[in-house]
C-alpha cells in the first residue's frame, strides 16, 4: 500500500527531472540502474531507480549516511487482476513508471549530444591536422 509521502516525493522527482533545464541530472551505472545525488556530507541522499526482477516492477531507493535506506516501489496488481488495490497505488505506479521513462529519455538525449560533440571534436582535430600540413 502506497503512502501520500511516497507519491509526493516521486512526483517531486518527476517534476524536477521533466522540467526543461531541470535541476536533477541522473547518471547511469553499467548495469542499467540510474542514480542522482543530493546535498553533500552528512546530508547527502543518493537516489537510485531501477527494475526489480522478481516480481518485475520499478523501485526507487533512497540512501543517506546514518539513516540507512528506504524504498518506494511500484505497487503490485491485485491478485488475479491488472488493477491496483487503490487509486493511490495506481497513482504511485504511474508516477514511478513515468519517472523511469523520463530519466531514460534524459540519459538518451545526453548520449546523443555526446555523440554530436565527439563528431564536432573529431572534425576540428582533423581540420587542424590538415591545416598544419
């Protein structure tokens, strides 16, 4: 069962990631999990989002020094149904899935820019090489 706080924080993350020029820049680990760090020192909070395998669903893990970790997870469907147990569960599930999609899109856009920049760098270096001959 989801709580209002879970829904609120996931929607806050979504809003601040989705917003043009948003202030949350997500990084990606090799095995597919995305993460972002907030604050420094003892107030640092690491947020990780990924896919759990069993049962398959999206989770968001929050970790902070001295406080340990907590998770918000996509709620499971009601038994033998594709519906969630409550409207809050459905709202949380939709927000978590949307957050993961927005993060993946942000990462993909950044990769495309890096490829473009690499091509520009390559062109500039080759031009310097040719101009120097």
